[in-house]
């Protein structure tokens, strides 16, 4: 992983700053202690590990954070030990949101998304999630190169 301070690509540096801001804005975060790039496609998305100082007991001190041309989200690190698994978790959780919006179901038990829960937003997100699955997660040669 690459510390945020060593990221060369300006768009990926912006993603790192977005990941830091996203975590810092959470009430359970006292401060962000570090950000490391796990994988990114400039202009599309980035997957980061973010270290934080918890503001409450029981908060994990390191999280995966996914940001980019998609709604930002954090995921627990110990349940997803690799960036690819974190991205799979992101797709799974966001797909639950898409399903709930498409079917008019309550959003209480799904990942929070900073977008109006409209069919238009659900379809836009569904398209991005499908692209993430086919072009990043399910790549047959095992690895896709990251921009840094």
C-alpha cells in the first residue's frame, strides 16, 4: 500500500483527500491518523485503508474506504482483508440500497447513501456497480493495475 503523501497521480490524491474527509466527518472519528492507497483507477474510484482515532469505544481504528465517481462508503477491515474483497463488500452493500430503492423498501437497514433514493439514482449506481464487478473485481488474470 502507498501512503497518501506518496501518491503521484493528482486525481488519486484527490480521492485520498476525499477518503480522509469522509472518515473525518463521521461522529465516531476523533481524527484521521493516516491514509494508504490500496488500489485506484484515476477518475473512477479508489480503495483506501484509513487509520483513525476513535471518538467512541468499539470503533475500529482502521477501515476500508471506497470513494470516487460513486457514493463514498467505509467497510470493516477484518471482514474484508484485501482491497478486492473490500470492493466486493462495497458492491454487495450498495446493491442492497439499489434493490431497496427499486422496490420501494425501507432504507433503515441498508448502507447510507448520500443521494436522493430515486429510481434514476438507483439505476445510475447499478450501472457503476456492474462496471466495478466486470472490469475490476472479476478480471480473469487476477490483478488489475492500480494508478498511483
